[in-house]
C-alpha cells in the first residue's frame, strides 16, 4: 500500500541565497581587477605613457581598494549591505565607462585609481567577511573561501576575454565590458541581498535553534567606528603581524603577478593573449584552492595553514623567471601552485581576525588588515615597474617577493588567541606578537 504521508519540504536557509547573490556580485564586479595587466601595453603604445606612470595609477587603485575596506565595513553596519554594494557597483561602472574618453595620464589616475579603487574596495574582502560573519555560524570558513574565490577568480577568468577585446577591437571595448559586468548584477542585489538575519527575523545558519535572535548591527557613525576599531587593534601585536603578513600577500599577488606577469611574459616572447590564458588557468586552480582553504580553516589551526601557503608561494616565485624563459613544464607547475595558493590566505586570515577581535569588530579589523594587503600591492606594482625600467627584466622583483613570502610564513605563527578573562576588550585580550 502506498504511503500517503507527506514528506516535509526542505527549505533553503536565506543565508545561502545571500551568499549566492554576494558571490555573483563579486564575480560581476571583478572584471576591472583584471584590466590593468591587459591594458598596460596598449596604453603604452597609444599614449606613449611609460610603464612607471601606468603602474603608479594602478598603485593608487590598489591603495584605495584597500583603504576603502574598513570604512565600507563600518558603513554596512550603518546603512546596510544593499545600499553600500549598490553604491560601489555604480562607482565601478562609472569609472570604467569613462576611461574610454581619457586622453591624459591624470585621467587614468582619477578613473582607474580613485573612482574604481573606492568602488571595488567597498566590496571585495570586507563584503565576503561581513556576509560570512553575519549570516553563518557553521560553514563560515567555507563561505569566506567561496566568496573570496569569486572576486579573485573572476578577475583572472575574465582575462582571456578582456585580452582578446584589447587585441581586437581595442582596449576601450575591454573597459566597456567591465562596465556591463558591474551593471548586470545590480538587479540581483536589489531583489535578494538582505542586511542581516535579524533584519528578517532569522538566526544565522548553524546557530542553535534555542539561541536568541541577535539584534541588528549598531548603526554608528561609520568613520568613527572604523577609526575606533583601528585605534584599539593597533595597540595589539597581533594586528601588526596580520597586517604585515597580508601586506606581503598583496605584494606577491595583486601587486606583482596580477599586474606584471603579462608584461614579464611579453619580455620572454610570450604573446599577451597566451599570458592572459595562463592567468586564467591560475584562476581556475584558485577556485579549488580557496574552497579547500575555507574547508580546512573550519578544521585546522589557521596559523599552520598560513605557514604552508606562504611557503609554497615563495617556492613558486623562485622558479618563475626560469619557467618563463623555458615556457614548458616549469611554467605549468607555477600556474598550478600559484593558482591553488592565490588567495588561499584569506579564509585563515579572516578566521584569525574574528578569533582575536570578535564577530562584530572582526570584519572591520579585517578591513584594515586588507588595507595593508593593498598597500603592499601598490608598493610592489610601482617597485616592480621601476625594477623593470631600470634593469630590463623582473628577476630581482621575483626573488625579493619570494624572500618576503618566507618572512610572512614565519611571523604568522606568533599570532595568539585572546586569553580567557572577564574583559573582552581588544587591547587587553591579545598577546603581543614576538
């Protein structure tokens, strides 16, 4: 006899919908992060601007990309996720779209550097950290990994299309494609992105069913909130260790490889579209690496993960110059290692910020740590361009970056968990590093 018992419907927690929309938002807005590496050579050829000048504009972008983060995280508490994300997408679309009309290098700095830098910085790592911390108790590391992969992988996967447009119709079509990518996700944000579980009467995913529903984030002045978080965190050794190691992370990814790998490959006779394809493969492996890193962060001490991640990155940079010269299996090995390791450092770094500074301040402190990431990227982007101009190749830049990775691998091991005690104040809770 057929049972007529109705099976209960399995409902998807809204947290996964918010995470999915955030994933698509970061993916759609990540195209402009690919543009500098693709457009350096075309801009040199059309306008006669030196690589140092163009790298300086990229550096402004990288600095503001980072500095916008902590203020954006605080603004998300004050104004809500949706308003901040929509404003950021608008800035990315505006800055990218207007680049097609630029004729002077100062316009490159204004549009690439300032407008797009602020827009992309208002999303990126702080958006991933805020969504994961607000909406998830379980699977938080996995979600951070997935959302980080969206932004980092998107900028690499878009490279072949942007490079093909730059080599075919022209670099302006690459900029317009980025504008369309940012605008395409606006309807999804309007329809589905929600500020917090408390705003819709829910608990975060994985929270005990008998736990009280947490109140929405305090709507304080975002500038004051961000600066207060920096003031308190800066009194702790853990902050400077995390900020220093993440500055090295930015220097060896966004600043060096993402910006200069295509020009470096060009120096070795590798076509720009081929080099863009290599970076796209880095993005493919990055998906697996970052998801695995998020999964591991839920289970393994994040300090141990950072030891391995920075160590492997340093080894890959040591072999990059001979790999480019040979163009064979060594270059494939670099792509695999660097891809798996590209932003694998983000989930354990977010976990340490949350562990040390708490759920409410953790994302804001991570915003400041991420700012150091971009400062490191900016310094590396300019320095590598200057090294190439002075010496004619990137060998010294790659070797210096490998040495910095060893430093990062070691210093992250001294970050300590807060001591148990009655006062959770950040300044008293963190053991000084060193």
